[in-house]
C-alpha cells in the first residue's frame, strides 16, 4: 500500500532521527572523548532540525557564566571563539534556558523583546531553539540551534531534549570519571608519600637500633672498666696505706718503744728527742691521710665549690707532673649542684691525667666559661695528639673518652673532642646552666 507524500515524508524524518540516535548511541558506547560526543550530537541536531549553526555550553557552579565547549556551523576567526568562549549569564533569550530550566523557541530573535545583544561579528540569529542540559534535574548547560528557514516545531524541541539528555549523561559520566581519576591520583600520591615516610622511619629506626646496640655495648664495656677501675683504686689505696701510712705508723710505734726504754733507763734527753721524732712522723701520717682523702673526693668541693678546687688542682697537677697548667675562669661563676661538681671535676681530672700519661705535652690549659645559658669547660694541651678514628676502633683505648662523654651526657650536656697527630688535643664539654645550678634556697642551706 502506497503512502501519501506527507506520510512518506514523516516516515523518512522518523527514520532519519532513529538512525541519528543510533549513531549517537554508537558514539557513546565507543567511549570516545567528550569533545567527540558533543560535536557528533551537535552535527546531528543541526542536520535533523535543518539549522545553520549551533552550540553546546556548560554553566559554572554559581550559574553566572556559560562556557561554550562546542560549536558547529560558525565561520568565525579563532580569536572570536577565544574572546567569547565565556559568556556572562544575564536575562536574555539564551540565559532563559538555564535560569528557568526550560526550553525556549523564538521565530525571530532579532525582534524578540528578550534579546539583549550579541558579540560583534556574531552572525545574525533569526529562528532559535534552546534546551537545557539537566544533571540531577538541574540545568547546568544548554544546547542551542539557530536559523532554521521556518520556526522550530515542538517535535524539534522534543528531539533536542532527547539529545540533551544523552549529552548530559555523557557529561556527568565524564565528570565522575575525572573525579575518580583525581581521587585515584590523590590516593596514589598519599600511598607513595606514606610509603616514603615509612621507608624513612624504618631507616631511622634501623639506625637508632644500631646506635642503641652500640651504646649498650659501650655501656657494658664502660661498666666493666668501672669495676676494674674501682678495684685498681682499692689496690692503689691499699698500697698507699701500706707503703705510706702503715710504714709511718710502724716508725712511730718503734720510736715510742724506744722512748719508753729510754725513760725506763733514765735517759730523759734521748727520750725527748724520740718524742719529737714521733711527732714528726704523726704529722706525715696526717698529710698522707689527707692526700689519700683528697684523691678520693676533694673536701674543697663541699666547702668552697668547683672553681677554687680546680684552681688548686691545677697547681698540684703542675707540682706532681712538671707540666705547667694554666686555669682561667671567665664570666660570673655560680654555685653548682654537688653531684654536677664531682662529675665536672672527674672530667677535668681524667683529661689532665691522660695528658700527663700519653700526650708528652709541655703545656696544659683549663678554661671555664660561665654564661647565662651554659658552662663550657675546655681542656687542651700542646702534646702529640692522637688519631680519633684509631682510638674509636679500640674499646680499651676509648673507654677514658667514653667515660668522659657519659659524665657530660648525664648532666644534659655534650662533649666534643678535637685531636690530630702532632697538633695536641682539645676536649670541650658544654653543660646547660639550668641543669646544674643550685637554687637560692639550696645555696642558703
């Protein structure tokens, strides 16, 4: 059965629209770029509505600016699109679509009262059809076609709404895809950052564990050496008592026996002489006993404090070793906690004894610098020096320095040793004043 010409034309148009929608569906399923989908959809819209040109635009989140993202049918210079890509949204024919979320048709935009104007060099717009791009029911853009030879019928409006729905879906999927990519990139960046942080922390932990193990080994050797030193000190004291005090006491006892016999024999003059000898011996016993006590702990530390004790030690050091030792004190010195005084005294004592035993020096120097924040103690000599690396490799040789360092750290301070072969040695200990200074109440006590 033959169709009449009008029915045949309608059938042809429907078939063409179905083919166009099929082509658009293929374009969507091919997962091409958004630009490709927009251009394909816009070309089909122009073809199906017999329009001269058209555009697709998306509004910003505030609904104040429309960005033109696709155009077809315009024969304009590239700079026109560059300068007019972003169009302010204000009440006019085009903005009506977005502001009201409704399609708009006009038979002649040139005389439409809603027209506000258009950019220079823009081709004249006569017939116009615009439909919203809806995402979640809200208009966030539009498709516009223009200059059909006759006014746009309602069926063209429905056709563009169908295309707009497809374009909106693609646009929303693209937006979600970009957000997903951005989230993945941020997640990967966070994972990479956390992984790097974890690697750094792991490396730091391994280094710290190594230092801790080394420190434990050092402390074990230091403890053993401390026990050995204590035992040697007991032996030294015992030997000193035996060779010094004991011998003097035996001598005094011998003189007292001799004095008693002389008294019994009536030899008073010789008895008086023996008594004088006993007195001299007892004076020597007293001096030797004081020397031993001083070596154990200088009484001056308790009565006069650190500075006078170190001045006296410098003089005695020079007398016993023959090495001149200058003692200088700079700044206003303060009274120090007795435990800190002992530690500082032992550091100076150990350093100067090492100088006398190993340095072959002709001059030793002791400098104390008091400042409001720190106390700095520097012991230096002009001796032959030593190789720090070689000393560090030998536990037995380094225990003296290790003991000094432990004393410095126990006071919350730090130790720096500078020595080279042939250029002497310089030991510098810095201690925070706050950790060692006595309070006013403690000084009064």
